[in-house]
């Protein structure tokens, strides 16, 4: 019953149980309450929708939702739908319906954005669920390259669009200072909006997105076209699994599903989570259709296509699921997509968003499924530390179902399915897949999903000997995507974004993201023939996993050289310590310097908001070729407004040990 090359199972259990009629926050109460059977959920897990609306996609009951003749919803309607579906949390996103519904403009409804949850319906009745307003850039100029979601943000962050005359002071936007702002003031590029939404305790998501699977595709983009680039792992004879670039950049509607800059914004720390609006749907190529009809793809693209490759490359990003209700809700046979988030200590909206950003989440289609994952006893989103030679972890995936179900649990390790468990379960049963000792040859990530894709956990991270997660192929895939975008923008000056000033801004972001992916690539291939690097003193990990020193160029006697640090505290301040000599101790206590080492330089450093730092070191002239140097970054303080769920205290990179070349 198992695929060739996939691990056999150590345990398979179907446990009888009863279906609970109350959610993680207890049964709903109040007038008109309907008790909804809900799947059993462990304590402190709360279900939510990252993408709800009160504004509808059309103006009347004939062409929209028949039960809402008023053309818009209110928090009472949202609350009732939450009770019907058994949801604890709803993020109600304000957007710009435009010509479809001129009675519900962005600049009117954004006045509801206060940064705190709603407490009552318009007529005064108390709400049963937790509802908070957020923003989606849909309908605004900035939505040209994908839809951005802002959760947990306040009124100042949300008022990004220019208000029409007479709209009132609440609707008036503070200037964004973007080049070529256009008629609504938001411009045509999401980067400045991402920065505006960077509120303490907030989250920014790439809405209803998908991306092609894998690295290569026989009908994809030829690597050979990217001549003169510094790739070391990509096959020059292969083709890359990219969307059709011309179609994607020339047909605006395609960017709603395939946002071309989402991975760049993840690298830059501008996007905190990737959102799915249908877990089990693949966006596939349909031959013979025009650019406006086809999805610009040569191969299937699920919501996790970018997620897997970003994790492989060494970046961490959260996942969420939203219904996009009232705009053609994406329902499957099991219901609408939802996000379960672990919020220790009780539900709050800030805590729910922090768990979402921190990767403590699991997704499902509908209210009848809950998929959990434990690795060495630690929950979803945790960091599991292993040491060689015993670099194996116990893995347990648990599915709760409140309906009869025939499906397969799959364990995904670094993007590949490594274990499967087909099952047939009755309503109320628990299905458990247990692997007592899953080997990890190197640092990586692991997740659980159903073969139907109706449930999927966020990743748990496993570090072996403190080394970072890095994959040369995945990092170079994203480097190549940066190169493709840059070439397309440079080939049509001022056309894609409306002016060359915006071109300059976008190209700078693409170049910065490429540099980050390049640094992650170098961690995997050891800088190849450029410089042999020995890694010592494992990292004291920060908010995005192990911190690692990069040595991207050959270090030669008497010449300046560059050192980088990945996964540093975003915007954090610290020191680069450069020393020579020492014993090269790699385990045990972690002193700032190797025992017996002599300090050569100590210089202050600051990381960008993307957690990347690059320093040019002026090499002391008295150090001859053959001298062994050690470099380590020590971060003494995180940024004042650190990422939700991130580490509070100091952190430090590993130590890179290398010799000065002639």
C-alpha cells in the first residue's frame, strides 16, 4: 500500500470518538444561535477566516447574493455565518468594489478600521465571534501585481487610497509618497503598501495565491536564455517551472492568482504569510485559450507551489486560508477554507495573528477536519534541534474527522512525500500516522497533508547540528525568477508600472531579494570553488531560524572582502566579530570567540527589515596568506517592533572559519 521509496509506517491507529458540538472557545450563545457540530480540536487552537468581506462584488440581489438585497453585509451577517460554520475568528477586509458597487467604496468602509476587534452589531446586539477589520488592496492601483492583505493594522496603516472630495476626514489618506501614484494614490507596486502595513502585531499576506510546482518543467522557461549569470546548480540545458512571463505581466487578472513579486516580498520581509482560497484546487494550463482566458501556466500550480520552494531555499513564511466570501466564495465539497491557529493562553485577535505569522497553523477545507503534527513531541511551527549521529526525529500526524472520510495522510519532508497512510474513517474517529525515527541527513522542514489536499499543516523546522536550512537549487530558482523579472522590466522602460521612477524602485527590490537568495544559495554549496568555509559554534537561533555567516567571495591577502548574515533580527543591531587562531571548538558552550582566538575586528552592524546584513571588511595588512580567520555576527537587540512570535533575547550566527588565500 506504500509507494516505492517511501517509508513504511510504524503505527496506524483509528481511535473511536464522539463529535464535539462546541469549538475551542466554547459553544456560541445568544439569540438565534445554531449549534454546529465541529471536529475535536486540541486546547488553545482557534479556527478563523483570513479573508472575509462586508462589501459585495456587485450592487444588487439579482446579480449578487440573493439574501442580501442591500448590496452590502454588516458584522451581524458575518457573525451569523461564523456561527453557521463554527468559526472563532473572522478578518473582514475592506476593498474597493469600484464600478461593481459604487455604494461601498474603500474610502468609506476603511473608516471601520480601528485596529481593535468589533464588539457589537450595528443594532447593538453583542457579537458571538471575534471579528476585526483589515484591508485588501483589491480594486486599487496597487493591486495590479497581486492582492495584498493587511491584518491587525490600524486606521493610519489602512488609509492608503486618496479619498474623493467630500468623503470626510476619516477617509482621507496620509500621503504614501509613491512614484506615479495614479488616480487613487496607491501607485502600481505593492512594495510601499507592504511597508505601510508593517504595524506592530500586524501581518501582511499574499492573497489567494498559487505557483507552479517543482524546479523544472519541460515546457518552461529556458535556463540558457539567462546567459552570463552566476548559477552553480541549475541545469543550463533545462527549463524552469515559471509562469509564462509575458502572459503574466501583460494580463492583469493573472496576477491575482500568480503574484509575480510575492516571493521577492517574502525575501524582503514585506509579506508574512501566503494565503490559499481553495486548498485542493490546482490552476492548470488549458491549451488553445487566449492570454486573457488561460492561467499563464504550462503545469499545475497549487497554493503551496511557492511555499515549498521558499522553505527549501531557507526562508520562513506563514500560511493561511481565506474564503474571499461574497466575491465568488471558493467552496469545496467539504466547505470553505479555514485556518486553525495555536494561541496559548486564550483567544485574542493579536494572539491569533501572531500565531499565523509564527507558522503555528494548520489549514482545512470546512469544519470537519483538523490535521495536527508533532515532531519529537513539539507542535506545528516549532524548531526541533538534532545532533549527529542520532539525527532522527519521531513524527506523529493526527487527523480528527467529524464525518466519514476516505483519504490518505502524507508526510512531506523538504517538499517530497516520504510516508503515506491510506485510511477509511468513520465520523468521530481519529487517524494517526506515527514514524518513530525519520532520518534527517541535513537541516530541513516537515509538514503533513491529506492526499486530497483538503487539509495541510504549516511546516515544522528541523536543524541538524545547528546548520541552516538551505538548498542551492531552490535558491537559484528564485534568483533566476528575479533575473527574469528584471529583464522584463528593463526591456519595457516605464511601461509596466507607468513610469521609470517606479521601475527604479521595483528593480532595487528585485536586486535586494536576489542578493538574499544568493546568500542562501552560498550556504548550501559552500561558495563552491571560491572559498572553503568550515562552520563552527552553532547558531543561537533568532525569529526565522539559524543565523549563518556567508563568505560570498574569495578572501585574498590584503584585499577587502564581504561577509553576510541571513535570518538576523529584522532591523536589529549587533556586532561582527572577526578573529584569528583559536581551537576551532564547534560544540558545547558558545563563547563569542573560539577559545584562544585573537580579536582582529569588532564593528557595529545593522540588519535590514528583511533580516539580511552585508558588511565589507577591510582586511588587516599584517595578516599573511594562510592565516585562518573566524567570523561571527552577534545581535544584541531585536528591532523595537519585532515580528509577532519572534525571539525576544539576543541571538548569534554560527562561526565561519576560512583561510586567507594568496
